[in-house]
C-alpha cells in the first residue's frame, strides 16, 4: 500500500510544497554525487523538480518521475525544466529502456512505501535502471529519534502569500509500530484544506536487508548531509549509497 494524501491532487498544496521544502543541505549533498562529470540521472519521486532542474542546469541528462500531476505542473514552470524528461508515474510502475548512472529518491520519499512489498518493488526499479558502476542514493529518517514528539513540539508555520497569509499546522493522529500518521491543515485566506499522511520508519538493518534482496550492495551510510557517519542513537538521517550487488 502506498500512502496517498491531498498533496498529490491539489495544485494549491503543490505550490506550498516548495515553501515547506526550500533549497537546503540535502539538495547540495545529492549534487555532489554528480561531481565526477556529466551523467544520466533518474529521480524517482521528484516532486516539484527543484533538484532535477539544478542537475539539468549543470549539464546532466535528467529524468524526473512523480505520480502527482500538480507537482509536475509546478516543475514544468521552473528554469531549465525544458532540459528534463518529466514522467507521470508511481516509482514502482516506472519502466524505461534507458539505464542511468545515478538513481535518486529524495525528500524522504522512501518512507511513503508502507510495506516491504512496496519497498522491494521500488528498490527493484532502482536496481533495474542502474548502469553497471552506477549508484543508488536515498534517505530515510532514523527511527531511533522520537519523530512524533519532535513534530508535536513544532508550532504553526506561517507564510506570506500574494493574496494573504497561510497558516500550516500538523497533528499526530496515530503511532503503530513503524508507522506514524498525521494530519496537516492549511488555512489559506479563502479556504482551509486538510491532508492526511502516513510514513514508515524502518530500521537501518531492515532497509539494508531489503536492498540486498533487491540486488543492491551498500557502499556508504551517512547520518547527515555533511557526510558524518551514521550514529544509531544520535543521527537524524540514514542516507544510503549503494551499487549493484556482486
């Protein structure tokens, strides 16, 4: 089962996505993976295409895949978007005859894969579309951090829009095993939208076992975007870099 929320269907929330996810250290990290020279990049779950456009600007051949038409519509309006191949598809359903030097899944997209079946399907797509000698890279939040508590301590987020103010809030609705569900409310000047989401927080060991079953070999695991080593009790991120097993 894949998580589904209003962000995938509502154009107003697609516009808010860039406010909530501005250019930051994670994008800078993924850019460093292409520093060896021009390469082909597949971005699964590319969202509004910020990273894809930055990669294309630097001369890389980029394909961005996302299931959300509103997100891709936002992407198509960005500078250098004409250099990117945009595909509307769920990651697990993507198929191409092309093979890529780098396959990415950013923005904690891996965590919307709520079952092993879904995770294995997407990891299989990543492996299938990877060139020999190429790399897969994605991240997942460290489940040893109490994320529900972290998010509960965040107050409302306010944004100034051309037509007024947007107030965004988040409420945890359930915590069951590896899953945390939450509800976000977006109070626009003229309407209030509510979106429900669920994320999965698998352990490093679990993810690495899924990767091995998918034919991927771990090359590095970082704990943050500065390439610090993963610390099981302190790191907020688990950033996986992998190649083809064997």
